[in-house]
C-alpha cells in the first residue's frame, strides 16, 4: 500500500518536472511560450510543495534545483577530456581564401562544404553529460584544465539539466558553447545597477565573465545569462558519416539554443560575402559577435585535417573589423552646448573603426581627463560601441618623444571669452553667457531638430551660417526669414531651390503641436517627456506661465528641480517676449484634450505592467501610460512593446525576456516620462 502511494507520488513529481522542463525550453530556448505565467507558476509551486513533503523525491535534475548548495570558497580545476582549442584568425578576404586553399590541398577533400556561424563574443563553457544528466561544467581555463563551475552553470535556464533519452549514441556526451548576455539584458542590468548605485560593467563579455566567477550561485541566477551551443562531442565515434550541420540540428533537438544564423556554404565566395554582409549588420544581432566562424562540415574530414599547435585546421575565425583601436590624440578642444555646458572633445588622427573613420571622441569633463591622465600627443584607445559617440578609454605616452604637460582646463569660454564656471560639487563647467554664439547656435539647432520642430534644411551647417550672417539671433527669428528671402538668395551657394526648401520646412513646422514647441524651447530639465506632462496638466502656455512652483510640483513626476527650472525660465522678460513673438508667428501654444492623446510620447506602443512599484500603484502607472497615448495589455505577447517591471515581477519578466520585449524597471519608466 505504502509503496503504491510512493510510486504514485513519484510519478506525479516526474510528470511535473517533465512539464516544467518542456515549458522552460519553449520559453528560454525557443521563445514561444504556450502557457500563461500564472499557469507556469502554479506548476512550479506544485512541484516545490511535493518535494518539500517528500524530500526523498528530489532529483538533482529537478527544475527546482537550479539554484542550490552553498557558495563555493574556490573552484576546483579539472582536466578537459579533450583539449579546448582556440581558433586561428583571418582578418582579410585573402586570409579566408588561403584557409580554403589549405583545406582543399588535403588529398580527397573534394569540394568541401562549410558551415558558417557567428563568433559569439562571450565566455566558452564545456558541459559534460553523463547518462543524460548534467554532470559538470568547466571553463576553458588554459585549454587543458578548466574551473569547475557546475553550480553556476545550472542556474542558466537555457542549459538543460537532463537531455531527452535516445538521441545521443553512447552513455554520455560533451556540449561546448558560449555563455553570453544579450545587449538588451546587459543594458537593463546596468540600468538597475546604476539605480542601486553599484559599479557598472563595461560590456556584456566582461559582465558574463565576472558573473561566472561569482562564488554564490544565487547571485548568478539573478543575472541574465544565456548559453549557445556550437560543438557536440560524443563518446562513440559516430563521426565517420556525421557532419557539423547535423550536430547543430541534434543540439537543437536536445534542447539547446544554437545560432539561428548558421548557414551552409559550398563556395568560398559565398563565405566572403556572408562575412561582409554580417560585418555591416552586426549591430542588428541581439548579442555581440566579433566575426563569423567557418567550419569544415564533414566530421571525418575535420579529423583528417587535425590541429596545429592549439588551432584546428578545419576551422577559422573571420574577424569583423574592431570597434576599438589606437590612434594619436592631436588636440583637445572645447564644445559649448546650448545650455552652456562645456565638454572637452578629443581631436584624433583619423582611425578606421567598425566601418567609419573617427576623428573626434568625447572626453566628458576635466575630471575624466585627469583620472585617465590623457595628454595631447599620447597614443589613445578609442572605443565605439553600438550607436554611442566614440570615447577615449585610455592613454599611453608617445614612444621616443617627451610627453606633453598635463591638460589644463581653460578658464574662459572658447566661443565668447567669458569666464567659465564650475559649480561646487559638479564635474561639468559652464559658460553662463546667454548670448554666447555657441549657445545661440545650439538653441536654434535644438529647435529645428527631430522630435522638436523637425525643420528639414535647418541642420547645423545652415544654422552656423545664418547665425554668422546675423540673420538668426534666436528661435523666433526663424519665422521672419520668409520676409528676408532676397537676403537669403544673396548668400553664397544658396539657390532658389535651397531657399524654398528651407522656407517650406519652416512653414510646415508651424503645424507642430504645442508639446513639441514647449520641448523645442529647450528649458533645462524639460525633455520631451516633461513637456508632455506639462501640456497634459496645463493645456496652454498661458496656464503654464502662470503656474507657481508649488502648483507645478503637484504634477506627477515633476519635482522641485524641474519646477524651479520652469518658473525661472518664464520669469525672464526676454523669454516672455520670445513666447509673444512665437505666438505672433502663428505657432501652436495650446493643445485640446483629443490632440493630447494623439500626440502622447507613448502613442502607438503597447505596455504591460507587473510587480510591485514603489512610487505609485499599478493602476496609476496604467492610467499614466494611457494618458501619454500608450495602450495597456494584461499579458505578454509578441505584440507587446514594453514591460514595466517592479520588484517581484513573477514570470512575466522571463517571458518578456524570451520574446525580446523591452523591459523597463520603475526608474527607467520614470526617466522615460521625464527625459525622453
Ligand atoms: S568552435 C577549436 N564556434 O572562439 C575551437 N567557437 O578562439 C572550436 N567561439 O574559445 C570552437 N563562437 O569561445 C566555435 N560559433 C563558434 C564560436 C566559438 C565563439 C569562441 C570560443 C573559442 C574561441 C576560439
């Protein structure tokens, strides 16, 4: 009788484990969940309860056991069964063709078929399965021996703890691949760390390496690691007829993620164009890749080609051009922004990085230059990540020449010669002269920019010119240019067509809604998001100009800093008369309720809100999203654009990650509505 119950319960536990494993796989590997988060949570809890009541039923491969055990003091080093080799690099088309020639020179190679995969820029990991159960996970180490980080690897949900039976010949296998973080997950994690005042990671690869070395698996479990498999080693030599391509399919069947971009190529021309294509498109990948890996597809041929030194002769890494490089810092100049912020900019000897020539990079502020001890004439490292402005990240003295003196931050504005001011406790310096030509140009450029008044034909070159000619002194002057057509036509190289284009663009901008006008005014701390909130609250510029600081602070998301900035902007007579002139120019300085909805910053996007929020209730957040033109849904699906996740977000978070939905924590949500 007892045995009967036990058997029944143990069968029940096994069914639950199988179901959860299946849903994990659908969720984390295939990104197509089929049950709701609530249903998944219920299954998980049921298994947890059952295992609590019957601890003897807990198996090491149970999904409840991903995070278990005590933090390790240090990792033990374990020999690899087969060495983990590294790949030889090809940096040019010629080197890729040379690789193909070497492969073909092998007698009997015929016309080789190759598989091309992304070269993941992560951390390699080897997983040993014994009798289908994950037995050990080793880092690459020195290639012969690696660290045993099994407890950490178990927390990665795209690593199966048990493989489905009957698919791999023999009684065990080894799966090698790369652990990485997607750019999106990395960004979200760093945002959270910034909020929490923690140190930021430099890039996804460093974050992954640092995470895998943590001694406490619980901490690892909280980091968004993923595993992509690229090699299957079986104990049996099923390799005679086998191919790498077939192994990739098998890995997929075993429940691993493999590169979706893998492709079979039978000519080297095809490979070269694949490499070129992906070099240009690398930014569109969800993860960092630093090249493509080309592998001979036939396993028998791989074996015959063997390895030299530590590189196999059957594979090669075709590298993408690097996004960081070294060059000489020729000079440091200062850039004055529209608010008077002074930013030092590096003038560089041209360097070709990731497809473009770089001649300038940001140096942020005086402290940054001092901290890295960057001096003119130094050899500097320049980095270009994603879409950000290139930055100088380190400097070394020039060889064979005397190093120049430390950079002294100028005391006067390079544009108007007024003294620069660096307020107590701030890293930035400012030019406080409102009529500084650089600030005038900056304000006009901001006015004309996309997201503000969006005036085609009024880019920075034209703004410079018109300010220099005395035709523009402030943004209201833009609307009197039509009356000065003749003068414009007298300007060098300005024909009828370009003048008409410019005047047409200016005319169209009169139709822009009030929120754009308010944002375009460039009031400090009033980004597009705050402008939208103010328009929602006041509806017209008159109302806003009358508002006191206290009243403004009543608006959700508007604090003392923003309120102060707005009241002091409108307190200045010059700004009030600017508003008058803009009104006379026919600009929209009010917005109706219906217009408000249509123009909202979240218009056209769908949101889901989950977890506990500290600043306001979930319902308040939903109302706010709707007021800003967004749609609110209740469940994660491919149609959802953004998940706003508070603490304890439950399984919606994982589901959103799996589907690549953008994830905002409360801090990010707040910053979107205030600064975007
Ligand atoms: S195959 C003989 N495939 O590149 C090595 N490696 O220098 C067989 N890597 O340590 C490795 N993406 O960490 C292979 N699709 C891919 C890869 C890949 C990244 C890494 C791997 C290895 C290094 C080789």
